[in-house]
């Protein structure tokens, strides 16, 4: 049964999402030397095989901009631990790694909210990682009735109590609704509590996020670490924390 639900969840692969150049190492976030509870705790999911794991180039650029804007506050940045794989032919492994990433982000958000109630949580991601962030804050993921017996294996919605601890969600190059629909993936439907605190950044002409038909990324999709949008997002977050 688990294998069958993973086949279903392979639609979450979004096969053309975030095919960025660079190394495929996933790595793990280094141990933080900061106090137990930071003023701001960022969870960031990199794009598919994005260079400079575990945060990726986009996450690093966002981190640097945010730290510059929040001088005097403690800022902890943590990578969402998932493979960010491009091995779409291995659908079972890919889907499993993606779902594990969604659930990792949800567990960490829940844990931080419980152990550090005064900490402002920021969730972010780029491309495949932006899709991951979107599913992490979604309402119940809907699947066709014929797959209803597998709903228990889908990521569950976050507890409503977590939302009040989340200051902002930032998504760079999130796959468009059309892209997700044509990929056969479940719709991303954020819980109401997150809709007013979520900012999406899509570069004009980026075919992953601009509503173009399903297809591979173009060169514009690779520029989020240098196009100024990470600084825009840092400004958005700084105003909310």
C-alpha cells in the first residue's frame, strides 16, 4: 500500500520544477551555536539539485540579506532536510523524499512553536522547495476519490496553533497553478491563516511560475540568488518580525 501511495504522490515531483545547475549533495545544516531560542528561525528548502547545499544559492542569498536587515536580532537559519532530487525516473524514491521534506518542515515548525513560543518562524523555499513550503502550510491535500484509501499517507495539515508563530512564508519561483495542474499534482491550498503572510516572487518570463504550459525551466529560473528578489523578500520578512 505504501508503494502505491508513493506512486500517487509522485505527482508531487513536478518533474520540471527547479532543474537548477550545480551539485546534488544534500548535506545537513551545521549545528547552530546560537542561543536555544532565536528571535527569528528560518526554515528554507532549496531547489532541485541546487548548488551550495543544504540551503542552496537562493537560500544563502536570502539568509545574507535577512541578517543584514535584522542586526541586533538573533537569526537562526536551518535547511529543510530533503534530497531535492532530480531523479524523476525513480518516482517512488523521489516522491518519498519530497513527502519527507514536507513532513520535516512541518515537524520543525511545530517543535519550534512549542519550545520557543516567542520565536518568529519564517518558512521559505525556491522552486521545488517553494512547492514543498506550499504543501507544508496547505489545508488537507485532496486526491481523487479512487485513491481515497491512501489519504492516511498524505501529509496532514499543520495544527492551527502553529500559524500564530509563523511571521512569514516566502516562495521564490513557486510553480504556477497551471504548472501544478498540468503536472497532475494536487492543488496547493494554503490554510487561511497563512494567506496574508505569504509572499511569492516570480521573475517575469520564468516559465515555471508565470503560468506558462508545463515544461522545463528557462535561464531566468536560475537567477533568483542574484536578481534582487531575495533582498525584496528579506525586506518583507523584516517588516513582519
